[in-house]
């Protein structure tokens, strides 16, 4: 490798240190830098060094065009990672000892794919060098994506002139992974992962393409159009079948998507592009204009979707009237009154509540809300649960014999330590009680208690500030809409014609 390493002084200090680190290893090296930092030049030097030492150097990329680029600019013969995997499944082209595999944009390769590259069945001695186009703040994401079997340090080459390459140990990488996982809302993580999985399942069924970033604008436009108007029957059947089989990326029910669902999926794809450090077609004006026009069309449509109905005081009374003295009735009465009376809690907050979060006070409890959608830092809030809401909660705690753990649980939790309701279960309880009360359950959801609390506050003349102090709304716009709706009938301006 000496001849190639003699070129190192001609490189930048970051490039040089990355080349030395990558050519003195026998496991996995990761090279990360901003666009234009010289990763390709470093990869070309690394490849030359290994070829001089008698190694065979090959490249793996996410898309065919990238293979041409890696071959032309870094002189590394390349093919798609999907092509490599296809060969390995058929026991062809194994990575023998003395083979160096360079993976371009490795940050966009999921852990399962990297795990197959690094699988125990590969002969010992095969070397893998991963070159990714990640920006410096995203280096931890690369570490998170490393396969479980990869040991040793990861090498990061940055574009910052004053910054030396960072050597990240496996232990540190695992700690970083924990921070990333615990620092992201579980609901957000699930939504992003589900949206991205669904998009690529649709791509495979409709376009016959494999996962590759950046996504073409044409594919995104077709995704929006198809899901607004309805999928082709064959594609719809394939996605419904995936869901029926319990596979990720399936479609839960037939028919078009709601515009809000489409917009959320596009936002998740946009986040994936941002993390990858690649051009983001989700922000293209053509796509944004399409979504905006679709929204205006929907607003003019007689079939425009309506928001979930607010469970105002009279609706709440009807729901409570369906709760008998059975254990299910006692639980549901406590859940409804807790969710409404503590300030209109989100369904995720009701599901996350724990017995330990309650402190007994005169007249009821103080509930410690650990974190919420608008309090991701976990500053917390102390919220009162008083009157009949407190009495219903005390009855549930006594009937269920709860002293610790999740506050609301499925009725079959016995013997399952720590089992609690999911946020979806909270919504289903609201729907079920609405149906028993004679309402259309489709009009209700987990958010009904929240909107109902603020609307009732408006009707009863409670100030918006006092209502928001309990609801936890950070911005007044949404809360004001509910509050004004509740106060509309008592607005003096409504009597100006009398």
C-alpha cells in the first residue's frame, strides 16, 4: 500500500487521516463528510492502496447511476447493493478474504442490509469501507445504522477545517444509538418508519423499483395522484395483502388516502432525505403546489373530511351514562373523566399515565404529566384531577388493585407485568362508548376529549388562558378555534339583529 499512501501528503489533513485509518483496519471503516469534502478522492486513494496490496476492490451503490459515478470518479467497479444481495442469495460472488467492498451512501442502507453484508457466513478477512454523504451532525445516525456484528472504531472524516477525524468506539456508538432512540417520540418514530415502509412497498408494487434515494419527483407526484384518486386494483390488492399478512408497508383499508395522510407520508420521506444529505424532491415547488391545490379542491368538496367531534359536557355525560359498575365500566368512567377533567389530555398522554404520577391532595389528585407533544424536553406539568374525576379514578384504582405501573390497562393485564393501554386503545374506548350512547363512532376519536374540554370551557365562560393552562396548548390558534366554537352562542354580537 506504500505507493498509494505516499499520495496522502497531497490530500487534506482530514482526507489523509481517513485514508490511513481505513487502510490500517481489518473490519469496517466509515467515512463521513459534507458534500464537497473530498470523500470520493479519499475513497479512490483507499482503493488504489488496497489494489497495490493485492486486494480486489468492488463497489456497492443504491442506484445504477451512482455505480457509474463511483466507477468513473473513484475508479471502483461497482454495481447496486440489490444486485450484490441477489447474487449472495444464489451463493454467487461471495466476499472472499482479500476483497474490499466500498458502499456508497451507506447511511441510507438499513441495518438489515448491512447485516447481510456483514453476516457471519462471509469468509473472514473481507474488508468493508463505507463512504456516505452525511453532514457532520448526522454522524451518529451512521453509527446507529452499523450492523450488530461490526466491532472496533468508526472513522469520520469531516469538512470542518479545524476538526480532526473522530474515532467512535463501538461502546460510544451504542450509547449514541440509545440517545437517538430515547430522544425521539415513540409515536413519531413509528409514524416515520411506517410512512417510509409504506411508500417503498407502493413503489415496489406499482413501479417495480427497489429502494433508492433521492426519490424521483415523478414517483412522488404519481404517489400523491394515485392516493388521492385511488390506486390501480392490482397495486391496491398487493398492499392490502401485505397488511393481511402482517408485513410492514401494508395498506390497512381499501380506498383513497386522506390528504392529511398523504401530506404526512411526504413529510416523513422529506425527513429521510434530510438525514441522508441528498437532494430533497419533497420540497420541490411542483410537489408542494400539487398538495396545496389538492387541499383547496378538498375544501370546496361536499365530501371534505370533518374533524373528530368534540366530546363536550353533554356528550361526555352521555358517554358516562353507558359505564356500569363492571370493571370495564369503572375503568372507562375513570378514563373519560381523567382525560376530560385534567385538561383534555391527548390519547398518548392518557396511555402513558402511571399510578406513580398521582399525588393525593385535598379533594383529589395532582397528576404529574411527564412529557407531551409540545414538551419533548420533559419539563413536565402538575395538573389537578378533582371532584368526580378524582372519585372515579380512586374507584378504578381500588377495583383494579393498582399501586404502581400504567394507570389504565386492558382488562386482561393480570400476570403481564407493566402492561398498559396503547394510545390507539384509548381512542377505541371513546369510540365504543360513543356507539353505546347512540352516536356514530366514526365521528369520535382520542382527540374528542381534548377538543371537548376547550369547547366546554368556551361555553361556560372560562377564559382561554385558564383553559390553555390545563390543556397545555402552546399556540393559541388551535385552542382559540375550539374555544370560540364553544362561546359562539353566548357571543353578544350574535344578537345584534334583535
